[in-house]
């Protein structure tokens, strides 16, 4: 009898061990094969209904998460709410969207797409040219555009590097003697830049452009065209709050001395 009892206990123990093994294996397999959480994306949504043609208010907007694979280029996408960049990105989007009008009815708690928002119409480019002025376009490269920091709304000075004779600094016998000396002179000051290539929105940040357009009085615009045939043009970027101009021609002209050292010393005195 004792033998039978021992046999039964051994059998039960074996079954229990087997069950535990099966459970453990199932848990292991489940942990390895469980799908990772689907990535999410944040998008801008209307927190309340927005009427067609109605102005969009800040209180009407919020954000929601959707599966990342559902994100399209029509959504107004935001970083994840867990991202440190979320608040700034959300504020930037609000700045672009608030006070613009809806092109269609947008239901509450639904995505707000870029195509739902009326675009801001730019003023005609010609409206940027004051009465009595003309727009003139000049070629630029990375160097002459101050690495692209000159942009619509900037103010610049225009420097022409040419011979004294071409610049009209010497005439007659002096022109024959020293007229071939190359000098640099500011020929235009505090000139407004109104476009870089075809971008003329003052809030834009164009880069890699090859032309810029200046607004100048008619005679100055013609002088700008002529200057391009006379020598090398350089543009000096100035602070837009600095509107001072030099009336004395000599104060904005640099002529080399007998040696370059003489020129340097003239600035140190």
C-alpha cells in the first residue's frame, strides 16, 4: 500500500511539475512574441465645431494622438506630447492658424487639415515699391549676400570696387597719373532689400538664392545697373535700426596708400 501511495504522489508531483513548465514556457513565448506598442503621432484637432468662413480661435484648438501609420501630409503634425519640443511646436502652430478662417465646416474632435484653412494672400509685389522708386534685381552669391543673411526687409550699403577714374574721384592730368589706382567706395547707403529670388515675404527665411531685388529712386536704380559694368559690387549688411548715412564721399571711400600697410595705418590713426 505504501508503495502505491508513493507511486501516486510521484505521479501527481510529475503532473504538477509539467503544468508549471507548460505555464512558464507559455509566459516566455508570450513575452517574446507580444507586439510592441504601436507608435503614435500628435495632430492638431478642433476641440469644438468651427463654422465655414468662421475665424479660428485659440480656444477651438487642441491636439490628439493617432497611430503613426495614419499620419498624412494633410495633417497638421506635432511632436509627441511626451516630447520636450511639444509646447513650443504647439505654440508655433497656433501662431500660424489662429485668426485665419476655415474653408469648410470642421466638426468637433476631428482633425484640422491645412487644406481646411484659408491661405494668407500676399500683397502684390509691386505694392512694396514706394512712389518714385523702382525695383532693380542684382545677382548675388553666398559671399555677396553675407552668407544668405541678407533677406527681404534687410538694409544694405552698396560698395563698388573700381579705378579712381571710373569712380570719378580724379579727372584731367590726375586721372592720367593715378586714375588706374583701384579703390573701394560706398555708392549707395541704407538700401532696402525687398526680395530674395521670388520670395518677398518679410517673415520668410530664404536660403541659397541667386538674386536679390532692391528698391531705389529711379536715378539710383540706373546707377546700380551701370555700376555692375564698372567693377566689383559688394553688399554690406547693416542693422535695420541704423539709418545713418555719410554725406562726405571721402568718409566712405578707401584708397590704397603707397603700400597696404599705409592703408591699414590710416584706420588706426
